C-alpha cells in the first residue's frame, strides 16, 4: 500500500521503519522536507521523503504522526485530501502528559474529521507506544490496535496495515468512539510513564 507518514518524530520514524519493512511504499512528509528526506534515507527500502503536500498526493493512506495541536497546520499544508484515508494516531494530551485536553463530547479524531471533511478519518495506533512499533520489540506478543471509523472500507484498509506489521486489529466501531479510545491512550501513558511500567505496555480487550 502507498502510505504517507506526516512527521519525522518518534511515531513517524517507528511507523516508517515497520511499514517499509513490510513492503509498503512509504512516503514521509514534513514541514521541513530535508528532515523527511533524511528519515527516508535512514529507513531505506525505497522510502521517499519530502514536503507534506507531495507525500499526501502520492499516497492512498495518510498517517498524521504529529501532535494533535499541529493537525490544523498539517492538514492545510497537505492540500487536497479528498477521498484519502487519513489516520489519526494522536492522544490529545496536556503539556505534562497527565490529562486529555478534549473529550466527552468530541475527540481529536472527530476534530480532525471536521478539519478535513473530504478525507475519511480513521483512529488507530494511539494506544501503541513508539517503542513497540518495531516487531522485534514486541517479543512475540500480539498487541491490539483499536481501529475506529465511520467508513468500513477505510477501517479495513487501516486494519490491514496494522495486521501487516504484526498487530491484531480490533474493530472499535464508529469514529465517535475515539472519545473512549483516546482516554485509553491517556491511561496507557499513565501506566507507562507515571505508574512505573515503562513505555512497553499496551491495553488489550480480552474476550472470555
Ligand atoms: N510517542 C508515542 O509513544 C506515541 C504513542 C501513541 C500515539 N502518539 C501520538 O503520535 C503523535 C506523534 O507523537 P511523537 O511522539 O512521534 O511526537 P514527536 O516525536 O514530538 O514528533 C512530532 C512530529 O510532529 C511534527 N510537527 C510538530 N508541529 C507540526 C506542525 N505544526 N506541522 C507539521 N508537523 C509538525 C514535528 O516536526 P518538526 O520535527 O519539524 O518539529 C515532528 O516531526 C502525537 O499525536 C502523539 O500523541 C505518540
């Protein structure tokens, strides 16, 4: 699949490496195209890097690997997103990581959908720490990625991406369920950083 990754930070780098390793066509986009090119060079395996609009234009799926607060800028920079699957991986957290800055009646994913009404927004990966994106870091454990969207086909595409890099994709229902998935991400941050477990934990929904 042709996947654009917007950003060059922890999640962007982890996703770029793991997706390129699974033979996806990775195009990294950054507000600093030189940073995207440098990351693409590091990733290798045919990854390309450049500006945000150029990356988005080439891809079927565009992953926003940036802070929620940067989404409006990045969406503006991306240009025409009509019909593209736009993946929101964000946890809309405060500067001290300790709380969410939006919720209850909306979510980061729904706000992003409002900013990009022509795109098809899918929530995914927000409960997976960057440290667990490399397959080998998971030490044989299958972690769950909660996938929410109002579009079943787009949900299927993003679930397929997650499965292709060794995750179990869990159908988490409509995009508005991001109101509940984002607090799970925040709780995972508390377990990882404030309750001593380290950034190597992930939530799972267990069916008995
Ligand atoms: N880290 C994790 O373990 C983790 C886990 C789950 C979800 N998430 C979510 O994933 C997202 C990225 O997190 P991260 O840890 O990868 O962050 P990060 O390492 O700080 O990287 C953030 C990236 O966003 C870019 N950026 C910032 N402002 C921007 C703007 N206005 N326009 C375009 N790009 C902008 C930065 O570009 P510059 O380099 O140019 O500043 C950088 O490449 C966040 O929404 C976070 O909540 C993170």
